[in-house]
C-alpha cells in the first residue's frame, strides 16, 4: 500500500515533491530535474511549489524554497523534521482520517446521514471518500486474512503511526496496563507512544464489541499475564491481553531476546525448530571455530531472529512506512551483508516473509548487537598520523570515537596490516590507500574518507568472493 494515498491527491503530490527536493544530494535542484522525477509539466511543478511554500510559511513563518527561473533552492528549515510536520498537517485535513476516527468511535463504518449531519459532506463526496477508504482497506486486509479484526487494527495503527497521530487518553496509559515496572522504566518516548496508540485502538474496538479471534495469536497463553486491562470484563479468555503482549514484543516494548521455542503455541514451535536450524547453519558460515565460546550468544541470537520472523507473520503492519537504507549495511559490512541476504532468501522460500527489507534490517541489527564477532571480516585497519604531535592525533581519534560508526579499527601505528592511512601530510606509501585531511576536517573531508572506506571494504570482499 502506498500510504500517501490516504491524503488528498494534491497534498500527496506536494509530499512527493518535498521528498524529491530533500533527497537531492546537491543544495539546489533544477526544475527540469523535478519535472523528470515527478513526471509533470513545469507549470504543475511550479504550482505545487507555490502551494507547498504557502503551507510551510503558515506552519513555520519561513519560506520553504526559493525558486529561480531554472532552479529550486531549499531554505535552512527544509528538513526531515519539517517533512513530518507537513505530513501530520495534511493528514489532519484528509477526509480519510474522519472516516477512520468515526469507524473507531462507532465500531462500524459511519452512515452517510451521520457524516452529512456532522461534517456537511455531500452525498457524492461521501461515496467518493468511502470508495477510496475501502480501496485502501482492501490493499491491507486481504481475503486470506484469518482474522480481519486484527488486520483492521494494524491498518489503523500503521496509518496513525506514519502520520504521527498519537491521541492522548489517560485510560490508555501504559502505566495502567503493563505489570512489570522495569519494562516501563526503560521505555523510550517513541516506544511508549506507539504502544499507547495500539492500546487506544484496541480499547475503542473492544468497547464497540469488536474482538479478535485466536487465529492471529502465536504466543502461548502465559504471556497474557504481562498485560492488565481493568476496563475489560472479567473473562477466562485472555486473547485481547495476549494480542497486546504479542504486539509489544514485535515493536520492542518487551524484549524479544526473552522468547524461545516454548514461548509459542504448538504449531509455531514446529516452525520455530525448522527456522532455527536453517538460520543457525547459515550464521555458522561467518563464525570461525575459535569463537565457539560464543555458542550461548549464538543460540540466543537465533532464537531472537526466529521469534521476530514468526511474530512478523501475524503482527506485520502492511504499510510502506520507511525507506530502510540497506545500502549502508552492504557498504560497511559486505561480508555480513552477504550472509544476511542468504538467510532472508532462504526464509522467503520456506516461510511467509511479508517484507524482505524489514526482515533484513531486523536480522542485521540483531547480529550486530549479539556479542558475536560477525564483523571481523569487514573490519579495516586505519592508521592516524597527523603532524603536530600526540595532541593532534588524540583529537582526531576522539572525533572518530564520537562520530564514526563504520567498523574501523583505529591506531596511530603504521603496520603491515594497515588498510588506510589518514594524515594531513602525504607520504609515499605506495601499497596503502591514503586520505589527506586539513585540521580540523571539513564535511568534504569526511565524505571523501567515507567513500574510501567503502571502496576498501568492497575491494576486500570481492577479492574473496569475486564480482
């Protein structure tokens, strides 16, 4: 689903234009280039820019872009932060939002009479928006869904979350729902907002008599004890608590590392064993024998990956939310990237993987933070040697520790293992790549250094695996 279709067409186009300007690597962009990217006439582009500028001026008191005869130059306020402000503003204007909120309040899709009285919509406009709503819903809630109520909740959640709509409701505070105090204390604001958003949706649906079925549940019943819903009538059936617990594991409120085979129902336990064996065999390719003392960490990692895969099948929010930049990992960790892609490819053959990019992202992060030395093959050795003495070198070294996360081992000693030599002075080391900086380095210096690191990593990878 293209989530921007939730907006009115004109606002949708303005967001896409904003992204096209923002993603341009240069400070300015030619109008002709925007015409090609957006597949629009010059007149349409200028019309969108004019309207977008008015919106930005209204929201920030600043102009968004300056337009010359041939080029567009974004102002300093033109940023991803502003993009999210604009998205929320346009969503607040979208008629689809009205229909979603009315559906949540009433339990079922609202009638024309109700919308006419409350919002003064004409009959033709109502049915136009109703058709659009149903088309969006069909893209997310498919005929194959065993539990359409669960799919509908994920539909609401995905859209509200994307457009940063987090309604405040004191009764849906996590403090009243999650029993473990330690879990609450470690939550970041973003996690809390997301968790409370789903809780708000669940409460609205339950109070309107809309319940999930057990078909969408994969965790065993014991996990329902992690959640307390005081406003839910007392019942032996804990499926709503289990639904929330399951979702909270999926978004990281609860720690995925605590899940294992016994955490799941019988059917999923069989899947767990199969997927775990496959993942472990693939991962062992990159772990050398001398790291056998990491076996326990390896088991935990495999359990975490398998749990994520199983939960994603049920909890996956089927909305194109983020453009995950997997290219970064391919450049910085080419050896590890190859293994992760193999794991995802094999998973896709034998298991329902709703979004291979998201699965790649989750597995990559799990492996990077597992405590197992997966990145040794991707490591390069850097020698820092600036004129001016030890204080200058220490200063540059601190810069690296503060800003650089590209798997580089830093030293001020040149050895036979050094891959890259960084200095402010050229030295005739013919067999070693060099980057020359000024002191302190400029943004262009950092960019050149990053490109050289990627080049060396790729060269080392292809020297082993070929192109």
